[in-house]
């Protein structure tokens, strides 16, 4: 049996834009199903909002997102979660950083750290905090 953990991000009306941006960064396949397509629009204003969306990159990257209906309470919070993207080389992470950082606020510059050859943190224009780093082997304590 295989288990995959995929971050599922919640938005209020801009899930499509976020998914399209993540698709431009990570490539792969973009799927967007609207409330109208799912016959689940609660109001006409929400008909084109995202009921189900995902990006599945050729590299194994996966993320899901949808628009929380107006009838449901929602508060994103400041740092409710980090989406961590771990690569195998500094070049790979630098390339993704270059694309993901467009329009973002850099929290910590991408640079070598004591635990990784490349590590950085940013908050994208959709309010999502991303951590990118090169994964290295750790010895158990």
C-alpha cells in the first residue's frame, strides 16, 4: 500500500489564481473543477470558484486547493502552516525559488544554512508560507 501526503490549501475566491501560479512554478498537470461544474454553487457569485483543484508536477510535487464558500467561516491566519518543498540539489531549489519568489515576500533569503546547502522561506502573494531546502541525511540523536 502507498500513502501520499498532499497539502490542501484553502482560499476565499482566489484558489484558481493560486493553482495557476503554482502550475507555472512546478509544471505538470493542472486540474480545476468549478462549483458550477460540480453542480454545487451556493450562490451565482461562487459558480466559477474552485470546488476541487490540484497541481501534480512531473517531479512528484503535489498540491490541492479550493475556495471556501462564503457560508463557511474561514480565517487563513498568519502562519497557519508552511508548505515545505525539498529537493536534491541547490540548483533545483534555486530554480524553483526564482519562480516561486515572483511577487512574494521573502522571509529568509535562499542561502546555505547549518542544516542544508540551500534553505529559504517566503510568503507568496496568496498568503501561503513556503519553505524550500535541499534535503540532506540526518543522523538520529
